[in-house]
């Protein structure tokens, strides 16, 4: 399935039906009173979350949606039928914004949101009858519906966001600690879409991880794929920095500092988010080399990293336990 996380659409709620002008026509009642009914209400445009969806792909191919208009009122005090609403299903985590003002209208984690209300039905002449005005020929038209241009933006809901340089091993890591099976290959930008995986700590505890592709220098300005996907870690409680130690990889200190700088420049509080650092691909190093690299990393950054190998499985259990503990502390701080 193609991953689409931002679309523009136009929605229009239904117009209310017009009120009716009518008079009773019964045998032996030559001057029947007014009996024109009110018009029906126009249909609403409603967004509803669907946990089975993970992309906004459907809205890429159709971008105009209109609810049904209310029907005109009828004689015998019959109110017109209400217009059919339009129910638009979206993945949890979808934000709905006004395209012109950029105002955030809704941040749908669950439930539903009425974006455009249908117009009210017009009053029929029966509602204008009084003791002094017994045969009104007045009715009101229905109110028009609302037309809105909206931007839908999906931000994945994950507890942990994995960030790092291309080919740092993010996809391999997520495939080893969760049931996710992302595409893995030995060339830059293998991952073209974020991947989500559920990590099981034990029978009662689990958390969701997401990897963010394409972080290179200048990502906050849109270089590479980073700017397109950085939004997906805005909701995360914890950021996991994965720094690769392979012979073809960037110097670990420089890679870590570059990613930290990109997060700070992107904004949204990402640089202040709780984080852990993992040095990966340690299976490619001798013990002595590991020690030297770790000592230098701690000295330069002041951060003590974990060591893992997604290929051999070394350190993965300790990593999962550390992530679970950090998330638990974060949850306690929120209470």
C-alpha cells in the first residue's frame, strides 16, 4: 500500500430544503388552513477515525465530497427529508486544518469530528399562521451548506521514534524487536515510508516504535526525505538515536550531533524530548575498538550509549528493557 500522509480536499455540506406553501384541500372544507411543511436539514460532513486505516491514500484519488441536500417541505405539514451525511474515514492521528488560514480544526486520535454542518431547512407557511394571519403565503428558503478547503495531515501515533542517518540500520532494528517487516537493503534511502512496529515487553506490556527515514544534514529544510517524515515523531514520548559503527558510516559523534541539530532546527520541541542513544553494528568491531569508540563518544557528547547488533541480536533485550523503563518513567511524570 502506498503511504500518503498529507492531502488537500474540498468538502461541502448539504443545503437545507425550502419551506412549502400549501393549504388544506379537503371535501366540504372550502377554506382549509395553511399546511406547508418545513424543509429538511442538509447533510453534515463528518470525519470518523478507523483504526484499520494507516494512510490517507483514498483521498489522493478523490478530493471533492458533498453531502446530500435537504428535501423541500410538503403539504399536510410534512417536513422534507434530511440530506444524507458524508462520513469520511481517516486513520487515528489525522489532523484537519483549514487550508486558507492553516487553523487546526481537529486532531483526531479517536471518535469523530463534524467539519461542516448542513444548512437548516426553511420554514413552511404553516409555521407562520397566527390568530390574525390565518392564511399566510410566506415560506423561507433553506440555508446553504458550508464549503471548506481542508488539509488532512497524518502524524503516526508511536511511543518511540527511531532516528538516524540513512543505512544506520533503523529498518533492521525495528524488524528484530517487533513484528514489523520493512524493506531492508544495502543502499541509501531504502526506507521511503515510516514503519510502525509493536514491541512486546511481556504478556502485559508493549509499546509502539516508528522509524523515520531520510534524515541527513538539511532535513529540517526538506533535504532528503527528512522534512516529509519528521512530523511522525512529534507525538512520540521518546526518541531513539541509532548511530551506526560500520566502516562506511559517518563518524558516530558527528552523526549524533548532526541529527540532534536537525531535530532542534525542525522545532516542535523535538530537541527537548527524552532520548536514548544506541551504537549499532557493533558485531563489525573488535572489543578493543568498541571500548575506544564508546569512551570517545561519552567524552565528546556526555551521553552513555547502549551497544547493539541487530544482526546477531546482541544487546536487543537490554535495549527493549531500557525503552520500556524510560517510557514508564515518562508516564509517571505525566500523572
